[in-house]
C-alpha cells in the first residue's frame, strides 16, 4: 500500500530565491530611485497607480515587495533586479 500523499504546503519563495524580504527591500532602497522603481514595476507587471503614496520611496518598496510576495512574484522581482543591477545580489 502506498503512503498517503503529502499535504499541500504553500511555497516559501524566500527559501527558493535565497534572500530574505529584508535583503530584497534593502537592495531596492540602495540601488533604485523612484523613477527606476516605477520602471521596475512596469517590467514585472505591477500597476504603479495601484500603489498608495507613490512619493515615499520606503512605502513604495514595501508595497512592491508585499505585492510580489502576495502574487508569488518574488523570484521574478529578483531576476529582473539582477538583470538591471548585476552586482546587487552577491
């Protein structure tokens, strides 16, 4: 008799990409300005207009990362950031 299948578990994207949310936020803060963050959102299909308080960089970064986490796009975010800033995640 075969063992029962493992229960479904949500994917821990942070573990898969090897970086914590803190690491991602810190890298975005140090490597991107607001105009570049807006372009990054476009690259990964996040609607800039959906982000609240688009004038405060730290809040924008929080919202980008939260949106990516909620929609399982952290890997896509890190991949795009690596393409734009090759030395960002070492």
